[in-house]
């Protein structure tokens, strides 16, 4: 992983917000927008390649949006799993304390 400044690894990881799905989603959205703009330019130039450029642009944009939605779902799911593990860990500690 690339770090912007030299800070301890554990403390810096708390401030990173761009995981691979966010980067990939943003990249796909940008590529899609550029291809659609290129398609409009080619349409004005009376080129038949505009259809392909727009088609690929819309597909890339859609994949980017779906990737961002997937990132949000993963983040919510991850937080729920962490919460469940903390609760079960607390229950285990309480059970051990009662036995002793």
C-alpha cells in the first residue's frame, strides 16, 4: 500500500478511505464519461464509431456505479460482522468470568 507521509502503519490506516473497489469504481466512471463525450464528438463528425464509443462508455459507467454500490454494501456488511464478533467476544468473556 502506498502511504502519503511517514506515519506509523497502524495509525495511518485508520485515515485511508479509498479501497480497491472505490478506486476501480471511480476509474470506470471516468472512463465511461470520457468515452460518452468522445461518442458525442464522433457523432458530430459523422463517424460511425460513435455508436461503439457510446456503448462502451455507458457499460463502463454502469460497471463503475455498480462497483461503488458494491463497496458500500461491503462496508456495511463488514461493520456488521465486526459488531457481531465484538458482542460474541463480550459474551465469551462474561461466560468465562461467571465460571471462575
